[in-house]
């Protein structure tokens, strides 16, 4: 559609206000009113993508079907909207500059001085409009990462200014998300930081059309009036966003506050059809009224920053709701697990998930946790590195290959049950070179995985370099661990199971990326079901 509408979401006062959740909630409401909507994130850092960033710096790296390594906000977009995102949905300063510099080298700007304005801003505007001109969307919501006033954000804000002017106010608007802090000593909500951040935005020539105000306390009509007066917006365009019990409440809260209606009115689009939130609210109802509870140990090495496992914990919420079960997570640092304390650290859990990861820190703890769940019949779910650890543990303790390992951690190991794919051996660059994105997998009909998916043909997202070494497949299968999912084209093992165990599944891919509110991931649903069964034993 040529007349795509653009919503830009900027942030003021501080970071971590939840721009991604506000964008996703608005998108959800618009989608449920019948509009086709997508969301894009612009990240002002110089990395090409977050694939090379430590999770401690950035939280989880989310992966799309087309193999983009992206910001974790894209996970929220997919979980809320239930539609896939792609390379085009996450743009970084690194990508912008790379494109412009490549063009310069090709001679596309011959004779010209290459500058931030217009060359960098043109590239930003092109990336924003790629989604809009695809014809797939009525509305594109673009979230600008960072906070207004950051040096890094300036070219983005300038690009927004140009687009607002080019498209006109019926086609492009700005929502500014800001914080209204509460001063306990004075017993007051304060508007000054918001006034300043709006002023800062205006200095760049951008005047927000809507203010969304994050707050711990109800914002009075008086405060709304004051904000409207100082920030050049109408009072009805000041929207309160009060702290919520769960992020999944935010679409309903925004509906009550009328955010979607305000946006549609600005675009002169129909507000007649109300958002259809029946399925969403059924999910919420079950999430908030569980009839049972399970405790799952999440074994990882980045647990100090729980955002590192965002998609996994959200997938637990989806799977919990579909089982009407509260999923309590016991965060277990893999480095802290020793043969002496494993019994106490994992005592009483109903399921164990060994998380993805890179490098050898905490590896022994992960292997011990696999052994504990295998020997004690506790449901086990291994994801990516977690699956690889399950293969190593089985090879060591059941096959008796004491030196079995992955060449990622021990290059010269005698029994490399996990090793580098042939095509990876030539690779020297670190960025964007793993096995990434969607790969097909054929599931064995007599497996637990098949029972969960109810399908032989699945496609899941990957992000890893190392693989199950097929030279060991026969011996491993003879001893009772089965490869129940294979990529037919390459023969790569994607799923392993121990059929004699109540629930022992390891997957080379990342099922968590595809779990959404509308479609909780079948393996997570089945894992929680098995854990629930374990809790009743
Ligand atoms: N480090 C492992 C690999 O590269 C696993 C990666 C992961 O868990 N995502 O194969």
C-alpha cells in the first residue's frame, strides 16, 4: 500500500522505560482492529548487529527466520503480534554506515563529499521506508533506541524530522515515551524531566504528537493539563502508562487510555472497529489464575542479567498459561554447581532446562545438571549448548567415553562428539557467520517431539557453529539416546531424546524464539506438562 502510515516512538528522560512494550502493545491493538502492522527497531550503536555482543551488555540476541541477529525487542514484537520479523526490522548505525561506505567505495557518490546529512540520513530514511513500501503494511511503527539527547541518536531524530515533513501529519506522527517520576518525600509526581526532554526533541525540530507517560502513580487531569501546556500537545494526547503486573497487561491498559484511538484519529483512519482481544484475554486469564505450579531450574551462566534468557522465560509464561500452571524459575548459575552441592541446588525442581551459551565457563555445572536430570528422571530440556551438553554427558557417563567433549571447549579432545561443521572450518569472521535462521527438520514419528508438534516437518531457528558429530551416532543410539530430528538435506542431528526417560529432549535449535501468546511453543508446552506430571509423583 503506498499510503502506509508511520509512527515513530522516541524515548525521553531515561532508558529502560519499555518503548518496545509500548510499541508492541499499540501494534497489537491496531492489528486487532484489522490493520496490518509491523514494528522496526533502530539501534544507534556501531556494531553491525548484537550478535557479537556479550549478553551481559545487551541481553538476549534474538534471531529471525531469515537469520538476522537482532535486539531482544524484536522478540516482544513477534510474541505480541504473532507475525515474523526479518532483517529489515532491526537497523543499527553500523549497518547504516557500512551501506553508505560501501556505496562510496563503489563510486556512487563520485565528486561529492559524503556527509551525515544527507547521506547517512537518506540511508536511515530508506531503511525506515523499506517496510512501508513493501505493500504489506498499513502502519509501520519505528522505535528509536536510546534516549533523546544522546549523541548517537541525532541522525535518527533528524531523519524522523525530515520524514515528518515529507509525509505530512496525516501520515507520520511521533509518540514520545517519557517518565513522570514520583518524589516520595514531596508526595508528588514531577513533570519537569518530561518538559526538558520534549524541549530537547524540539531543538532537533521534532514536536511530539502524543506523550506516553510512564508512572508508578495515577496521573491526575491537572498534571495532564500541565504537560499539554508545556509540551505542545493536546490534553487528550497525554496518555498514562502505569506500572503493570505483567507486560501482557499493557495492550489492555493502552486500550483503556485510548492510545490506539488517538493514533488512528491523527491518521484520519476509522476507529469504528474495536480491537478483538478475546484470545489474548483468555491467555491472560489463564496466566493469572493458575491451578497448579511447577518449579523449573534454569541452568545458565548469564543469570545475573535475566534479560539474557528473555525468550525462554517468556516461552515459560506462554506454556504455563496453556497448562494453567504457574512456572516458577529457579535461577541456577552453572558455575556454582559442583558434585557436592548439586543435590541441594536442584532439590525439589520439577524440570531442568540447560540454556544456550558460548565458551567453556560453567560447562562442568551444565554437564552435572544434565546427569542429575537423567539419573533422577526429572524432565530435561536442553537448548542448543544445552543439547550439546546432553550428548557429551551421555557419551561420558553411559558410553564410557571419559574424554568426550565439544571442540569448542577442547580443540584436541579425543572424542569430539560435538564438533565444528565442515563449512564452518574456513570461517574466520565472527559476525553473522554461524548457522543462523530457519532450517527444516524431519521429526521421527515415534518420538516425544512428534507428539508435541503433531507434525513430521518442522522449521526452527538456529544460532550456533558446532554440531552433533554423526561419527558417534550409531554408538550413542545403541545405548539408548536417539536422534529424533534430522535435517534431511545435510543429515545434521537437530533433536536428541532418551525414550526410556520420562521427558528428555535436547534441541540444536532455539524453540524459544518462536513461542508467542497466540502460539505457545509445543515443546515448551509439553515440557511444562511433563514437569507438572513430575510434580504430582
Ligand atoms: N556454543 C555452541 C555453538 O556455537 C552453542 C550455541 C548456542 O547455544 N546458541 O555451537
